């Protein structure tokens, strides 16, 4: 026969089973997560007891829920034994999940042992039942219940391991697992109960404890409530332990994070300290009271303090600042950083006074340090030593406005001073100074000696003017003086003193004594004329001083005729530059005839003319002074040689195919060795026979730089060209120069030729020149032969060649040459006719 069940007690038993399963899953995780051995053992024992009692209570409540219509008693020994089996089985489950790795053999073996324990607990509890009827078990159901117990235990162990390895198991999964496990345990119990069949005729001994139906209900309720209470307390303990563990974990993480951040902050602080100590700028950090928190070595060194002593002291005691101009203390400038949170930048004229009293120029920037509430909690001062930079700026400024050789103001500073003097409305005077004979020292003794002379002359001039006046070197050997608030008479007096001082100066070199002079031009600064005009007036006046004999003062006058001529020469400069660029020059030729030598071909002197806008052909007398003054003669000479070579090379009928051309070279070209090399290259590349070229040089140009002239002549003569010495007798002529200059021809100055038949002295001079030249093998040429009646006398004296209007006038190259008489054969020499 079979009994009936109390639904409420059945539900209570299932609830206890589910809650016990939930507690089991939580206990498995708690045991595995316990850190210490004592904690793990404590949770293992406590968990085994709570879980075992929960499973046993579910079993006992389920038995009490079974009503077979007769009284049932329980044998205490077997009942306690079943409880112990339940506890041991639960302990085994918890222990199995503490293994580091639960393998399949361990899983199934542990599940079989635990399931067998639960089945043993169940059937021991069934065996403890004493009633007046006998019972027996259905073998299939019995086996099925045991199998369910094993499967439920294996599933419990697997689920425990599954949730154990999850960091945060989801509650819904845990609830579902608890329901499945609780239902499996309850199902195993009720399968076991269903396997029991009661036999009515059995007679059982009287039990030690009797219980009626009502008593069974109350006992089941009390047992259920007690079990739920124990399991609830267990879950609460697990929850508390979880919170404690999480709190401990969070505290450990927080402690680790704090320790990590502390290490990071210390590392960053150390890095910042090392960085601040390594940079080449001074850095001082202050607190809100203005006390020094940190001072790096550069700042400590600049302030003259030991860093350890400087920390904790007021910044104003360590960093003493003064204004470079007024030397006033500047401490108050930095107070606004802490009081008002303003950024202060001191870039100029700030001096740092060190502890020992030494000073250095600094550039400083002070910035406030703000807290999160935007309140100022300190400041950072960053400064650098700019003494070297300031010194370099002053040096560069001095170099930008002063001459590096003499230390005087340069052209730029002079222009600024001249412009300022024009604006103040007062009367000032401008002196333009050009040294006389300075080139002699420079060429004779070298540029080092020239530099020494310029420095000494600058010192002498500085002593002769007032400190308020401006003395400047404009370039080369040219100087300028602005005499402030000075009339013309006072300026002339001071300029005369300058002339006397420089005239008294002597320069000694290897026993040789050199004397200089100075030409000074004076112009008034009234404000009515611009600076360029005042400077032009002074320059023109200086030029007139040179023209009038040098080493003197010339004041600018509007009505000065000589000055007007100088100004007209200055007007030629742009015209000549344009003529070279746009070919406004043209060539003329003038014939040279032979008196006593056999014919060797036509011979002409090449003459230069400038063609103005009106088509007028102007002689070099109009522009030669300007060309020489501004260094244009070498370029003009190159142009003439280029055109002459083109005429000789072309053979286009403008001159005879065997004609010889004499080309004038200036004194500036004669001292230009690169120009000589250029002429040599031009002749070689033209293909013209060098014998068809003769270069004429003046005696004055040759002797002004004898060594270079000699080298110039020899270099070109090696090609086969000839040289003629022009205007012999017009300057400081000396026959000794003929021994030094390797010339082929000599042109006798026309001043001795013009009146040869009327002045016996002129005839004697020409005769002497011819005899000396005959002895030296030099061909003579008489210039300015304006009358043909001079030819017999010149032939009798021994002159070789003649040139002049009496022989033929200059004509454009390629035109018909006009002669004054019968044509004579030309000789093989060349000449110079300007």
C-alpha cells in the first residue's frame, strides 16, 4: 500500500532543498576563494554542516510529509547516522571544488561518492522509521533514485566549478542552477519514497518516540523553519563574507592604486626635480606666503645661495632685483603675482644682485599657481642670465653704428645724425674730409700700415672736435664731421685746425717718413635742403679743395665757378654708366706719319667720343675726370679694345688690312692685373695679330705705380704688342724712367713741338729726347704737329713719327681722313693722342 503526502510540507521540503542547493553553490565558491588555510577549513566545516543539515532537513521534512494512516516513530541512532552521512557528503562536495583543477575522473568519482552518500542518508533515514507495518522497496525505483542522487551530485559539483571560475556569476544563472539542483535532490528523495511499499500485516516493535499526524506537521514545520533559518544565516554569513572580501579587495586595490599613484607622483616629482635642476634657467617655486619651496641649482648659483639654506626663506631675501637704469628695488613688481594672481614679465633692464653683491642682467617671468577653486596657492619664478646676450646686443648695436677699424660712427649712424640735425631747426655745419696721399702709404707699406694710419688719424681728429660733435668714417679715407650749433666762421677755424693737425702727422716705416694731408669741404646744415643735398654740397666742396692744391678747406658757395665744374662732372656719372650699357660711345682715328723710316703699313691712333642725345660727338675732355674719379676707366678701356679688335678682325674696309691701331690705356687700368689678364685673353681669342696693336700709357700714370706698370707692360708685350709712353715731358719727366719701363715708342709732349722753330730751347729739348731714345732703340713721335712747315725741322732733329692736325684730323672710324698736305708713308710705331 502507499500513503499520501502533505502538499505544504512537500513544498517546504522542496524550498529547503532549493535553498540548500543555493547555499551549496555559494559555499563552494566561498571555500575556493578563501585565502588562508584556516579560513578555508572553517568555511569547509561550517559549510559542510549547514549544507548537510539543509539536505538532511529536506529529507526528514519529506518523510514527515508522508502519511500512511498509522503512527510512525524514528530510531534516534539511525536518524543521527543519516544526518552525519549528509554532513560528510556535503563536506566532500565542498572539498572537491577546492582542487585547483577538477578533472573529469575526479568530477564523476566525487559525484558518485556524494550521490551515494546522499542516497545512503536517505535510506538510512528510511530505515530509522518504525511503524506497525512492514515495507519493501521497488528495485527499479530504488536504482533510479540512487542514479538521480549521483547525477544531482555530479551536476552540483560541475555547476560549482563553473560558477567558481566566473568572476561575477549572473544571479539568474545561480537561481536556475539552485532550482535544478534542489528539484533533483527532492526528486531523488521522492523517488526513494515512491520505491517504498508498505505491507499492512507487519508488526513492528514500539518506537522510542511516538508521533501523531499533527505532531508530524509541527515537527516538520519546526524543522523546516530551523533549516531555513540555518541556511538563511549561512547565506547571510556568505553575503557578509563576500562584502568583507570585496571590501578587503577594494581596500587592497585602493591601497595598491594609492601606492602606485604615490610611486608615480614621487617619480614624477623626482623627474620634475631632475628636469628643473638640469635646465639652464633659474627656477624658484613659492608657496602662498611667498616662502621658497624649491630652488634649482642654476637659480641658487645666480643668487649666490646654498639651495638647502634658501628653502623656506622669503623670496625677496634670496632674489634681490634692481632696475638697471635707476638701481631702484623691484620687489613690489612681483607682489601682484601672489596677491592678485597676475603674470609678471620682466624682460629688460632687470639686474639680479647676488648674495656677494655681484650683478647680472636677467629676464624673469613670474606665474601664479592656482588650486582647483582658482585660488592662488603659490607661484613659479623662471629667469635666465642674459648678460652675455645683452653684451652681444650692445656689441652688435655698436658694430651696426660704428666703424670696425677706427671705432668712429659709420655711414649709417652718420646718416641718422645728419637727418636728426636737419630737423631740430638750429644752424650746424658739415665737414667732408678726404685724406691726401693716403694711397701712397697703402700701396708702399701695405694695407696693415694703412689701417694703422687711419686709426691714428681718427684719434687725432677726435681730439680736435667737441664731444657733442659727430665724427664718422664714411669709407676708405673719407670722413665727415657734424659741428652742432656752429656758424661758418667757427667751422672754418675748426676745419683749419684739423688740416694743421693732420699735416703735422708723420708715419714712419722702415726708416721712411710719410706725410699726409686732408682736403675738407664745408657745407651749412640749415634745414632748407635735404640731407642728400647737404652731403653733395660738402662732397663737391671737398673736391674743389683737392683741385685747388689739396690740404686745405673749401666752403661751398653757389656762385663758385670751379665748384660748378665739379658738379657738372658729377652729372656725367649716370651718363657714362648708361653709355657703357647702351653703347653711346663711338671710335675716331687719327693718322700718324713716318718722317725717316721705311714704310710698313698705315698707323692710326684710336680716339673715343661720347654721342649725346642731340647726336653731338663729345671728346673725352668732357667726361674723363668723372670717369677717373668714379673708377669707370677700366670698363671704358675694355670697351675701346673690344671695338678695336672687332674692326681689325672684320676687314670690312673701314681701315686698311695692314693698319696698326694705337689704343690709350688709363692709369687705373695700368694698375689692374686682372684687367691685364682679361686683355691678353681678348687678344688671343680674337685671332688678330698682336703686332697690329700698340697701347699708349701716360708718363704720369706709369710712374705713379712703377712696379705694377712694368709688370703690366711686360705681360702684354710678350704677346707681341708694342707700348708707347705718351706726353713725355709734361710731368715730372726723367730719363731714368725709360730704363725702368719697357716701352717701344715715346711721344714727345706737344708743348715742346708746337713752337719748335721759334724757340731754340724747345728744339734743344726735343733734340735731347731724340738722341737718348736713339741710343735706347726707342721710336720717337712728335705730337701736336699743327703746321706742315714743322716737318723739315723735326726730320732734321731725328724725330721718327709725327701726329697732329697738320698731318690729319680725327675722323669717325671708317670715314675719309682729311690731311693737310701730301700723304707720307706711315711707320711701324704707335702713338697717343687724346
